[in-house]
C-alpha cells in the first residue's frame, strides 16, 4: 500500500524540480548555494540573462518622436524603410514619448477654452492619439510670435497685454513682454489648466517648461523695445522673469519632469555670442526647483561648445539630459556642411547623425530625438546609430545576480541577496523631485496561476545610483508568511506610489507576467 504522505512529498518535489528546471530554460543560469538562514534548507544563485537589444519604453529614456501641430491620425502609422533590416518599420515602435512643440494660441484659442477638451480639434486628436496608443506626450508651449505668427492667443492682447512687433508688415506676429501683468495673469491661468490635465506621469513624459524666446528655446527673449533696453534693465527683468516662469511650472507640475534649455544665453535677448556671466547661476536656480536639462543644438558645434559640455558634465547623474539635434538636414533648411567641426559633408546627412550621436554619448543623455519629416527618415537610414542608442544610451538596468531560497518554513525570514547593473551611459533619474525616489526593487511570490500573493519591497535599493561599470548589491529580509505550497519568485522595479506595480522594463531575457513581473525560480513553503 502506498504511503500517502510519502507520495504527497514526492509530487511536491517533482513539481518543484520541474519549476526549477523551467527557470533555467527561461534564460537563467543557476547554482545551488546550500543552506542559509534559519528554517531554510537551500538557496539558489541565479544569473539572469541580459537583453542588450530590445527597445525598452521606460520613463525619461529612449527615442522621442516629434509630432507636427497639424498631424492627423495617420501620423501614428508612419513607416520608413531600413536598409539594414531590409524592411519598413514604424517609428512609434521605437519611441518612448511623443514631443509636441506647439503654441499657446493653439491650445487656448479663447479665454477658458482648451483644445484638449475638444476631441475634434487637430491638437486634441493628436494628444488623444498618443494617449490611446500608450505613448506619453511631452510639451513645449511657444508664445513668441516674431517669425511663426500668432503664438499667443489674440484675446490676451485684446485684454491689454503689451507686446513687441518686430515687423509692422506682419501685424499678427506679436510677441508679449513676459513681465507684463496681463500676460502673466492669463498665462498663469493657462498653465494651471494645462497642469490639471497633464500633471500625470501616465499621460506626460516631460514638460519643456520655459517656453519664452524665439521657438521657445529659452534664448532670444524680448522684454522691451531693443532700442530702449539697457544691460542693467535686461539682467534685472531676465532674472525676475525666469524666477516667475520656473516657479509657475514647478508649483503646478508636481508629478511630471520639467526641463529647461541649458543655453549660454538663457533668457537673454540674444541667441549668439559670448557666455553671459549670469547663465549658469540662473540655470542652477531652475534646477534647484526641480528642473532637469535639455539642449536643442546637439551636433551644432558652433552653438554646443565647451560651456555646454561642461555644464552637462557638472549635472551628469544628478539630473537627466534630453537632446535635440540642431541641424536640419532637409533640403533648403540648414547648410549643415558649414559646421566648424568640418565633419559634415554636403549630401551626407549620416555625418550629422553621427555627430549628434557622439555628442550625446559624451553628455550621457537619456533621450534622443526623431525630428519630424526628413530628420526621422535620415535616422532610420543610419539605423546602426538608432540601435546603438537603444543598446548603449539612456539606462538599461537588470539584476545580474540574485540569491533566493528554494524552500522555507512558513513564517520564517528569507534573505534575498541581489546585485544590479546599468548597461546604459545615462541613469535612471529616480532622484528628481517629481519622482521623489518612488522606484524601488521588489520581489514577489506568485501562485501557480501567476497571481501575486506577497510583495517584498527593498527600500534600500536606489536605481539612481546605478551607473555603468559599477554594480550595486543589496540584501533584503523577507518574511514568508504564506500557506504551504509551491510558489514562484519574481522580480521588478515597482512604483511605490502606484500600489507597488511594476513600472520599469528590465533589460532581461526572461518570462514576463502580464503585470510586468519577471519570473525567477520556484519556492516551496512548508
């Protein structure tokens, strides 16, 4: 007669062995480490398999696609032929965010009316299109009208906002003085409404949160008639205005990253010239309020010079950097081959792409740009650089060693040892004020159906400290107070503000649950 207890134990051990073998097939090498800890009869050392190729759509990381103001729903289906792959690919399949550079007037055409509330408006359709595809947007709001037309709503001027008109033959190209009380009243109302809709990390990747100056690039800002301006008045108004606008964004966008252009003439009425002695101090003030960094002239070596390089180096791994290429290679736009570096040949846009890539690597940027039109197509012709940034750029984090118990008595404490690597040149900016260290390593125990039965968050783990070439090791004590049975260990980086849901894609080749947990190995609870 068969002993029922022995048979039951045999069945449990059989399935435990099967699960352990399965974990090895899912990309993990393993080594039995013997006994460790009270109530534990054996640990297993896992060495998860690194994935250095796949696109990881993580916050403040990866490629950013650009959407023109007049984009329609077909925009999301844009494809480009990639010679290196021998096929067409969709841009959206490589993007982590969609950048929209638009005007205040397009989003707020009349007082109290906002485009995002109108699903039939062009900008409304664009924003909703990104959201329905799970692609967070990024916004820059332009107010300057000197060469783009009515970027500030007409109603603001009708209500008395003072402005500068550079060319009287274009009366609609009004540029408001940003220190004007009427301008500030309605701009504050608009930004407050914008934040009410978009201060949500599920919707919004980041806000390019300055917006003044030509093209909203934080330089070439007009405060008064240039004929009347003095250096003393300019410096005073410039600093007060920067303080006002950065405080406005910082106080309204509390959950979404903010960025500012680190320009040698930030907030200045000029766009080209020697470094202004106040620029670094003013930028530091914005960063102290929680701003991160962006630069719009990567690859333009007459604009992106040693000052910009040194400023980026000063803030590396303290604040993330987002890049935009400066040269536009589309015919009739920019004479990129005149760049003083001498590296760009006429008719060879791949030279520009390589120049942008190299400067991005030097600056340790987290995000690179797919500019609209020919710029994006040019990147896909240089697809090796696209893939290199996916593989080398931003952050790619994963655990290269995890030591876990294979069996344990219920109610006992398991000690989990885990080590993490970042294979990207950037960093996971968990330290920015809007995120406030919300991302943490967590381990879960799953039942046979893959349901989470227990989560253990390692509060000591800090992803922002994981830099390329340096491993980070931790030990976590986890009390396993679950009923007897067979479970699966799983790992994730979770958002502790979202009920510990997996939030960061790991660079792992493994078995992923629908919720985002990577399965590791089996645990028998006795």
